[in-house]
């Protein structure tokens, strides 16, 4: 059991590293591929937990299908349709962004370790950190597609929390939550495409141009 707990903690820690890379990587395609890796790490945690509770295997398979296949497909398809390679200039970049990112991760671990003290403290801390990094993306990035990846951080963090804090959640609820996430990303990608057509940019700071 100790080896399993360490493996889960290691995968969770790697999820934070992928989130940090996504935050700072300005190439949208590479950032999306990194999100695939993050989701596969989450699915790996589910599969490891399936050795204790079998239904986590269904969680893992569902996560791979929806979050590692469908969501990246929609984002990559949108980048191709709008001919977007590099994200729009962020509000906050460079060293200031790195420092803020490090502070948010530290806050996430400080909160997580205060809530629980067992092996669950690492994945729970990662969940909080993912939420904060997603918020960082939503607030400091101008690019609509990069902000969609921020939403994906929220979703991955919430599922990691559910796995750790509410392991008895029925698979039907899990599928429902994931379906909502996929539909949200699809709608956001469609809106990003329309924004590009009308405004000529994915810079959400210029949405005021849509006013009559």
C-alpha cells in the first residue's frame, strides 16, 4: 500500500509540472499535448486506485476517452481552423508569471496539507494547485484557447479531489461530470472560432469590439 501511495503522489506531482508547463508554453499545440499528458497522469492515478476499488478503472477509461482524446481534439481542431500557433500576448508574462505560478503552487500545498494529513494530502494539494493555476490562466492570459486550457485545469483538479475525498461516487455521476466538461470545451471552441471570424483575433481583451 505504501508503494501505491507513493506512486499516486508522484503522478499527482507530475500533474503540477505539466500544468506549470501549459501555463508558460505559448505554443498552443504543445500546450494542448501537455494537457493530454496531464490527463493520462490523472487516468494513471485512477487505474492505481482501481487495485483497491475496481470502479476506478471505469473512471480511468472514461477520462482517457473524454479528456485525453475528445477535449484535445476539439482544441487542436480549433487551432487549425483559426490558424493559431502562438497564443496572444498575455497580461502577465516573464518572471512575474513564474513567480506568481510558484506562489500559487505553494499556496495549494499549504491548503491541502492543512485539510488532510495522510497520503491524500499530496493529491489534494495538487488539486488545489491545479485550480489556482487554472485561475491564473483565466485571469492573466488573453488568448481564448489558453483560457479554455485553464478551464480544463479546473476540471482535472475537481476529478482528482473526487477520487481522493469521495471515492464512492457512482460512475454515472463521473460520466455526467465529464460529459458536461466535454460539451463546455466544445462550445467554448466554437465561440473562439466565431470570435476569430468576427474580430480577427483570439484576444479576449478585444471582445468589446463585438458591441453594437
